[in-house]
C-alpha cells in the first residue's frame, strides 16, 4: 500500500504563480512521488490554471459548498506525473492574473467564501464523498487552506492527519466574524481560544490551532514568529503550539538552477570555469538595454516590489549608491505595488544607462538576472526563507541582504566568517543601513581574490532537496493514523533524476523550490493569545 498525501494550495507552477509558494508545492509533490508517496494537489480552478492544465476529467462533489455548486477537474501537472484537482466554482472562474486582488490592488470581497470552498472540497474528499481515494494526510499551505484541520475535526474525521505550513505569516486570511456561519464555523469556536483574532475570523489561526503539526520554512523564522516583532499577532498561539512546530527550510531545485547546463542563459559556466559569466553579463546588459561594459559591476534586484521588500528604502538609496559607485549598473526585475513600480521607472528615466527596470516576471529574465549580475540586492523587513538569494548564489552573484528570517540560515556574512562567507548581511531599514551594506560589498568586490573565494563558497552551498523530502515524510508519519504510519517510508533515491522531473524541467521550466532540511523548534508551551 502507498501512503496518500493531499497537498492543498492556492497555486502551483506552472498553472498559477504569484510567488515562491507555487514553486514549493509542485516540486514537493514531484519529490514525494519520486520517494514513493502518492501525492496529489488540490487548488482552485482559476481560468489560467484550467487553460494550462489541458485535458481534464470531471469529478462530482456530493456535498454543497459555502459558495454554492462546485465540481472537481482532475488532470496531471504538465511534464510530471503529479495528479492535480482543480476546484471549479463560479467565483474562482472570475479570478484574473492575481487570484487574491483586483486590478486596483484591493482584496476581493468574497475571498473568505472562495477559499472556504477550497477547504470544504478537501474535507469532502477526506470524507469519501467523491470517487477519489481518501488521503491519509492533508497538507494545508498558508491561510487559503487554513480551515481544513478545523473542519475535519468538526466532522469527526480524526483519522486524517493534518499539517499546516506557514509560508508567510503576514498573510493571515482575516475576515468579518459575521462570515463564520456561511463558511461553516460554529459560534462556539469564535473565541480567543478558537478562531477569533482581534475581532476577526482568522483562517490562518484556525490552521495553527487545530492542525496536528505546524511547520514553517526556515529555522530562524520559526524562532522569529514566536516573538512580538515578527509574530504578526500570532506569537502567542504559535508559542502555545511550540512543541508541534517544525522548521523545514526551503531550498531550490539544483537541477533547474544550475549554471553548468541552464538552457535559459547565454553561456554556461561553473566553479571550475567562470568564463561564461562574462557572456551572461553582456546578455543581461543587452536584455535590459544597458551599455555593454564588461568592467561595469552589475547589481540585480529581483523580487516583489513591496514594502516588505523595502522597495521604499531602495528607491531612496539608489541615487546615492549610483553617485558613490562609478560605472555601477542596476537591473530591477519584479512587480508589486503600483506606486513603487512608478518610482522605479522614474529612476530608470533619471539614470539612463545606469538603472534598467522591467515590471513583470518571466523565467528567461530571472535566469539572466542571476547569471549576469555580480551582486544581488535583497533587502527585506521580514523573510520567511528567501529563495532569490539562493538562486543568485548558484550563479556566483553575491547577495546583499537583510539579517532576518531565512537569510540568516542561508547567507554567511563576510564580516562574521570570512573563510565561509557567501554574502553581506545588514541590520536596519534606513537609507544609511543599505548604502553602507552596498559599500561593504564593493570593498569586497575590489579584492579579486576574496571575491572569487566568496563566489566559490556561494556556488557550493548545499541546496539539494532529496533529503528534506524525507523530513516532510517523517512529519506526515508523525501525524498519520497509527495503522498507516508504516507506509510512510521514503523510497531510496537513485543518483539520476526521475524522467518525470527531467520532463517537467524541459516543458515547464518553473522556478521550482522545495523544503530543504529538518529542524524541530522545541521549548515549553506558553499561554494562548488572540
């Protein structure tokens, strides 16, 4: 018998992606199946997802959903053997490029009902109300699937193990208490010990409160979220669940992000032969309309353009950085807050030939950014993990990042450990903090021997995810029913990649990412706070 795991998420590559969550979900499912676990994905049937999925089979739902009628469409993630279930409802059919926000950047008014539908569909599958096999474990991801553990317990389905992964605690799914009845939450749970959170109904708190196991995506972030500074008001209940909180850090797909055989970059290179990086710099400069100058240091910035990512500080800092560092070229790739986007575009007009901006995202430009940049600027006010610095390090681009969250685990600061250094970390969120960090990086860049040593260290950073997949399987085994726990045994991994994964890389080429290490956060439980 195979152990069955249902991963429930709001997105997955290549069907829909707004951030790293989509990368993680697909790569995790691929890796779990390669390890012998029958893993499948449940997500909304956004029009884009239906279009990209292609051929599907319709599966009926025997029970009603909070938002009305719905059906399941079953298909296979392109280029993989991963089954995916798309929940098709009238509301999800109306979602556009951003499944959470309208064109003005405002959250859709019916988000509570939409994603409650997703949770109820998962529960219907677990209750045997469809023709699908009942999973042994449901892995809920972020607030979009947060109601599942609570709804399962309300239905008495205690034999289904549940795990909630917090990919970003800042996004919580908090809605009016008056919506509770419609989404299937009884009044007796609308308390501080239940799902009430500062006068709201919190989907994320529901997952934290009722899941059998809670995980997050880096060791340092797991500690941070139990503090008032980074806990976003959830530090009390997370401290209460401390004994059940695991840190399973993300990593990257080293096969997809590999400069030695990356088909999306101008010329391949490796630690032993870095000549191709110069060709990649030329390609990046041409791609972004900058003067081709092999001696110009290039600093990339590739992330969501948001307050979290300190876009406001970057915008204020760049004029001083440009003035201080002659010949520096800055390449910006990303999208987000419209006002910040306009400010970056204004800087590009103000400094032609020095700053280039592309609003949006595509894999070609993302790979070119890392392959052609000398440095990556990655400031952030908080960071659950931080995939982008790992991508950069694989390509010998030295990260300049904030000393928070997962960056503390993955980037070794040059001042703290010169021998193992892979980047520059800084504290604070002021213009002076950022400019001083960039100045530190340039001082290192001027020391060719030390810079090359940092590049070698960075390119050798461990980022394989075969072992971390075992960490997830161990977590699943811990929460599964006693009778099926023996089935959660990872299949031995061959050295070569599975054919399905190779095909997935060739066809979809997603920026795949997967949890990377096993580390439990332990300590005595504290009291629950709203």
